């Protein structure tokens, strides 16, 4: 079973890379069959990751203690619900969960826009699949949940596992991480649409409707996750108040703040053609902060009861965050003339200026949280 799971993840990685290449080559060489094949590859990646995820859950529920991940995060005495939540309770499994969610979002985004935005959809697919290829690559080559326990040349079964930390066996922790992941992962979609529209200089604001709908959906998921995290931190950790959070909870709040600012200011672009630079910066910052929050949790940069310890993924995540930031900034700066506002701000007491001040306050709050989290 573990071999089938590992093979499914490997094939998903290969198809994700193919989708990126086919999308870009198909668009710029004007070969529609390549862009169509890239979109179909998105569905195939989702199918393969669904198979891999189902197999991992089956191994967890069965208590197959030949598998290192199962032995590390479950035991025989654990209730079934916590055996299931062990899917995202450890480094390797949560990376697979992250990948599966992004593949699901990508498949839905491609299907619902299969007859829209044909000029920019290849780049939307390329951006989403590049992000997915990175995470699936981590699962394939660096942190596989299907690794078996070995002693010498043989595979061993330790008979029972270590189980989850008692602090994490709390009802909100069964649903808190999935909601945060749905927020974290989902912000990739509006980022992909925004960047693709920027790179292709889309006329009109039609793409804004799609981006805003996706942003609202993922913002709602993130909001729910943050609230559940507040309750868990207050009830279980008892650190003196809802805002005495640990760094992982702080990391989840940062993209929520920038997404909130984006949802406010994007109305100005939709209605009056204003704040285009602001919106592109905010949607990019939301995506980058989501990846940064995931990086802080997984690389041992911050200490928390539900952060992962030092692991081999650290240099890869750091490289990905830095590269994504550089490329995003370059794309925005290079296309600044396209982002020129159609209407100028006329008064500091106007409705438009209130949106600007709102953005400044939210960004200042986000920076304060980021600074405090990195120093903790």
C-alpha cells in the first residue's frame, strides 16, 4: 500500500511539472492543445493525490506501525478521530494534506473558468502548478509520509506508536488546522489570477470578480481557523488572554490581515479603477505571508507546541519564499504603467481616502505582528 502511495505522489509531481511547462509553452507558441493538456493534467494531479491521501489515512486508521509516520503520530489507544487528524498532525502528512487541498482548489478553478479568460488561464495554471509542484516535490523527495521503518536490511513493525501530544488532542484542533489550511492554500488562487492578469495586461476588470470571490471564500476559512485557534490557545494553553498566542497562531493572523485589506480596497478598483497597485501588492503579500507562515511552522524558526521541529525542508522553503518574493516584486515593478489608476485621490476626507488609511493601519498591524513573531 505504501508503495502505491509513494508512486502516486511521484506521478503527481511529474504531471505538475508537465502542466507548468505545457501551459507556458502552449501560450507563447500559440499551441492550444498544449494548454488544454496542461489543464487536464491538473485533474490528473488531483486524482493521484487523492489516491495517495486515501492510502495514508487508511494506514493511519489501521495502525500500520511499519510506516514511520504512523508510528510517530498515532497509537493504539487514540480515538479514531485523532487517528484521522494525524493526517495533518505531522510534517510529512501535513505537506501531503497541503498538496491535496491545492490540487483540489486548482481543479475547481480550472473547471469553473474553462470557458473564461482564455488568454490568461495558461498563466493561472502555471502559477498554481508551480506552487503545487514545490509542495509535492517536498513530499516526494524530502519528507515522504510513506517511508517504512527499517532495522538493518529488514522492515520492522514496532507494534505501537508514540501518539499525538495531549495538548493537541482537543476538539478544536480536529478542525482548526484544516480551516487554516483551506485559508492558507486558497490564497494561491486569487494570487494566480491577479498575477496572470498583470502579466497579460487584461483589459477591463472582469478578472477582479473571480479574484474577489475566491478571496472572500478563503478569507472566511482563514477567519474560522483563526477564531478556533484563539479558543484553543486560551482554553488549553491558558496564556492569560486570547491575544497571548504562540507564534504559529500569530503567523496565521498575518495573511488574514492583508486579505482583509485587499477585500476592502479591491472594491475601489472594481468601481472606480483606483488602488490597482495597492491591490496587487496586497494579494501578493497575502500569498507570500501564507507561505511564510507555513515556513515558520515547518522549519523550526519559531518555538511552539504545534510547530514542527528542525527538518530537512528548511532550505527549500526558504529558497521558495525568497524566490517568490523577488519574482512578485519584479512583476509588479515591471508592469507599473499598466497599474496606473484611472481616477486620482482628490481629498483626504473622501471615501476613497478612508480605504487608503484602513490599508495603512492594517499593514502596520501586520508588520508589528511579523516583527514580534520573528523576535519571539
